[in-house]
């Protein structure tokens, strides 16, 4: 459709409903992330998502967004999955209860001319089942690709839907308007039309922190080359074939199959890189500003660069295209007067105090390392003692088992010579059935132990 022709889906009347849309940054981040992933991964299907928020009177707030699954019916129309979409909406309602959020609209991509016919089935499905006053957020990727957004304008448009009836007169375009499909049309069947709504960006404290974090981490984003169809077609023939034929289109470093994998950075590394990048940019800007001031001072007549008492005469002054601005000179003089506040007057004493403080910090760090080493040594000694005690107990238990086994073998041998001797020698079993030490003691009858 050429841009000169009017869009038949746009209403010829201005929006007079008084609706005011409040757009939150979280919705913009979600939509941009969804479109980026969908494009880079070459996912099939259209880009469709739902918008959650609140509607208080004539004010609608768009606070959250999520992507949706779609299907194509027999007529070729793209619609939302009813069961999945209803369950997803109920999950968001259960999570966002205070304040309560509900479905207030949906989003998709569209040209700058406005909604297209393939947007109507989804909008009618949402309007008939969930919210009859749902809004449509159309994101314009062409504006982003061309970089034609000016004045900080966002590449999107928000529409409301109305039903308008066509009139018989060609010059009279003020047909019967039926809000929400109610009432009978004057002439012809009422048709769905879209009207552009004004919107403003509103944010909370939590969103401000999140957006600031994303903005600071944006310097670490990797530049991904565009994946256009022509580029993919040119790269496909190089992947066909075997052996050396496949490596013809590759760089010299990757000819032997070496893959140059991207390094995955941790969140701490990314934050450090972002901080260093910001400091480097600030340093470059400061250097450029200093060079600009030096160039300005160099372009002034010599009388302003020598002593203040020297008066510059028109005949002695060198020709210069730069006009002397005393306000800038006073600002530069005030800046030079504030520089001693950043540099201490007694540099030697300041260096001594800084060195002493540095030594104290290093001493505390060294004491911490020593304390940790002592604690580790004590822990190692405790573990060694536990292992040594267990080993000693195991050795004693083994010796006792060996002695008991030997004694049992001696008892089983009867009157033969054994480890403890025999009763005839005075060292075996006595008549009382007890052991006696050989030569020193023996058991006499029932009386007990007797001296030899």
C-alpha cells in the first residue's frame, strides 16, 4: 500500500473519547527484547503480545507486557490460543493483586501508515472475549531501522478502536459512530476503525532503577550483524561441499576448523567493564573540553594572555575571529581558583599521611591473612588428631582380636603344649579352671590363688 493512499482502517475523526494512556518503561523494554529475540532467532509466526495495566475512568496505564502464542485457522487468520491465553492472563491476575492488573490491550508491529487487515482478527478476539475497550500498541521497526525518530519520539503509536458506519454521500464522511458496537448503523454495516490516542511515559522508582541498570549495562552489549535473507543466501553456498571447498569462504584463522567462540562474561565482569567504560568516556570528554578551553584562550589577543594591567589597543591587537567573552573568562578564572581545593597545599605531608594510611590498611589485611592461616592450621591439627585416634583404636582392636584368637586356639588344644604352658609345668590350667602365671602362682583347689 503506498504511503500516499489513506489507510482504510484509520478513522477520519480525531479521538474525542478523552482517553489518556500512561506508558511505563517496562513495557518498552519487554517489547524491544521480544522483537530482538524474535528477529535474531528467526522465529516463525507474527510478533504478538498482551498488555496488562489498570483503567481508572478515562485513564489507562500500560504497566506489564508478555508475548503470546498464536495459531492460524482454516481461513488463514492468525488468532490467539484461547486456552493458553486465558490461563496466562489468570496467572498474571493472581500475581498482580495489589494493585490489581488486568488485560487492557495488545501489541504488535505495524508500518507507520497504521494497522493492517491481519491485525483485525486478534483485536476482535480480545475485544469480544476479554476487554471491549482494548487498545492496540503498534511498534514501528522501520523508524528504528532508518533512525528517523526525532525529538525523542518513541517509534510506536497507540490506537483505540471504534465502530463507524459508512454513509451514502461521498462528500459527507461523518458517518454514524457506535461506540463498542452498540446501536444500529444509519447506512451500511458498521466497520472497525482505529483512532490514535495521546500517551505519556510514566515511571516508578523501581522502574527507574531497572532502566538505569539496563542503560549502564548497554555498553557491554555485543554488536550482532544483521541476518538478512540476501546475506544468508550468500553464505549458504560456502557451507555446501566437503573438505577444502567448505573453508574457502571462511577467514584464514578459521580455515583449519578453529572456531572463534565468544567469551561469556560474568555479571561482575560486565559491571566492571561498564564502570571502566563510563570512566574512560568521562576522561575523554574532560580532555576534549580542556583542549577546547586551550584553543579558546590561544585565539584571544595577546593582551589577555600576559598581564591584566596591559591594555589591548585596536592597532596592537592581533586579528582574531573569536569574540572576547568576559563571562567565559570569569568562569574559567573561578574554576582555576577551585583547583587548589582538590590538591592539598602541603603535598609532602599529604603523601606521608596517605602512605601511613595505606600501610595501616595493608597491615590489617596481613593480620587477617595470618589469622586465617592459624585457623586453617588448627583445623588441620584437629582433623589429624581425629584420624590418628581412629587409626590407634583400629590397631588396638586388631591386636586384641589376634590375642583372643590365639587363646581360643590354645584352649582347643587340650593338654598339649600351648602358648600358656601346661598344668604339669605350673603354667597351664589349674584344677580350678583358671589361668596361672608359670612358676610364680598356681591355683590350689577351690581356695583361690596361692603362692608357689
